[in-house]
C-alpha cells in the first residue's frame, strides 16, 4: 500500500433534528424519576427536549455539569448547527497535528455513522408524529458533505467524508428476501454503497473528492435501538444469519456498537439493561458461529469500553506487592481472565477471525487505569501470552485495532479535535511527564513499537477494514 492515510473510523455528523427527541426524554425521565413521562405531550416534550439533548450523557450526574459550561458550549453548538459546519470545525481543528508523521500529505477520512431510528420510533409509539426517516438523514449528510462552503477546505486538506448507512436488523422480515431488502436500503443513498479499492486512491485527490465524497461505503448497526443480534425468536435468528452471510459475501464493512455505555431507545417496557445486552459480543459470537463464521468485515466499536479493558489486567497483584519491584519489569501476573468482560469476548474474536476489528472510539485517555490496562494488553499480546489464553489465535491486536474519536460525543472532554488525537498519541508513546499512578509496560517496548502501532491504528488497519478486498 503506497497511499498513506489518516482515518478516523468512528464519528457522527448529525444535529438534534435527526434525533427522536420525545422518546429520548421519556426514557431519560423513566431512568431518573421512575416514570415513563407518558403525560408529556408531544409539543411539551419537544420544547423541553431540544436544549437538553446534547447534555444527555451528563444529566445522569448533574454535578458533572458544574464548572464545565465552557466545554459543553461546543457540544451544544455541534447539535445546533448543520453537518457542514461541524465537518468544517473538525477539519479546522485537525490542522496542526504535527506529531503524526507526514500528516499534511496523508489522505484523511471521516467515516460518520448514520443512525437508523425508524424502527425504534415505531416501537416507542406507532403514531409518533416526529418520525425520523433514514433517507432524510442520508440525503442531508450527503448534501452537507458536498457543500460548496467546505469544498475548498476539504480538498486543500485532503479530507474525504465517507458515511456508513444505518441498518436496523428489523428491516429484514424474511430470510428468503435478504438481497431485495438490502438493495432497497442501499438505494436510500443516491450513489448506492460505494465499494472502493486501495488502488483507487492513486488518482489525483480532487478526482477522488468528485467521485466519492459524501457517498456511503459501509453499514452501521446499533443494537440498543431495539434490534437484538441473537434473539430468542428462531425466525428472527434465521433472518440475522442469512443477512450476515449476505453482508460477508458483498464484502461491505460493518461497524456495530459494542460497549455498555450506549444510547437506548424504543419500547419503554424494555429496560436499558435489556437493550444494552442486545449488543453483547457473546451474541455476535453465537451469530457468527451459526453462520459458519463468514469472512465478514466487522468492526466492534469502542473495544468493549474502558471498564471492559480494565477488568482484564490484574492490578490486585501489583498493589499487593512492592510497586518499585514491578517498575518497568516484564510482568506482574498482569492478565486477569475475566470471561464476562465484553473486551475479553471481543479480543477472542479479533485473534481468531480474519476480518474482525475493533475501534477505540470514545476511549477515555485521561483514565490512567484504562490507559495502562490497554497498553498492557497490547504488550502481553506482543509477548505471545494472549495466544495461550485464546486457542486458535492467528492474529495480533496490533493488526486489529482502529483509531476513532466518536466526535461529537467526546467534545465536552476534548473541545478541540486535535487534543483527542494528541491524547491517543501520548498514550501510545507512554509519554506521561506528570505523575502516573499505574505501572506501564517496559520503556523498551514503547521505544521499539509505538510508531508501528500508531501507524497501524490510523492507517494500515482501517484501510484494510474499509478497502482491502
């Protein structure tokens, strides 16, 4: 591969107008006050919800809002503007990422993930007047990505916006009609679903922009909107099995939400825990096994979340001993075999399945325990110890992780795009000048491997997931 990329494999460019506001507020009220909010009229719900939507990740802990108003302003602004403004802001904020080698000359990609809210809205209220049609979202994003207001900025900075089309599994109601239903879904994007190969990027960038910018290249599944990956219903299982086989045969890249922190919506009779568990990687393992493990290009978003990562490192053995004894030592019985951790289950799939990846979107690089745990997992895998843990291992984590930010969900923590990229870079370099509370892998490992890992995560791995066929 001669083309060098910088790929952010997980972002969102939508506004509050794309979100089903009333059902979101109803679920929030149900969670906070133990009420479904059923007395909330549609008009009142919308008027109350509009200014609150950007703050939903913070409202469960209102104390978190105090003292962070300035950081939240950019978050609110994102949801209150159109996608062209948000794309322009992200691109402008990415200028000056000097710490990534040859950054200016790289082809840079955002792959914004479109959410398919249609079925969750029907689950919430079949007569809901605020229906959010997927085709409207896709049309809007395509138009905004190609806005003349940002065209020069994108071309001059070598940025392409290549969305993923939202897909709710409930769109498919017959295992014998998968192809036709998939064609109907893909037709919602005026240019279909572009299958781009690596050698296509050898042409002049302006030609690439004209041919591909704004066109969808993959699919996004978000189970906690109400679509169970491995349901109890045998007919639905059969449909999901045939769908996965078809997507593998088509070689479409598919990103799936896979952490316990999520946006839940739909039927208010279903608990958040039930909806969250629809995305459990164990369900994906069952589905893939039932489909005879097709070579599906699949990205498990969020790597199971920071909590899943932290549960796989045995910090108890470090704290129980002399910390100085373990400083820059090879091992402190580090791996903690927690088979219920979502990250554990994801790693099993990453190490045994050819085309499966996992992105780091929304990873908290300010969580020292999470950072140290993630680095130890990479180190232990490099040393071969995870091969012993996972039978039939064929692949290394360094070849399966994708970089992603989850903008705008992280903007209250990183108001500037490049600040989040810098935090990732600092993590991979083990470059912490301030007091760090957790032991990191040996410094020699960082010196010998950090550049390779960074290049894999922002370039080689996402390019393979998206384009290497």
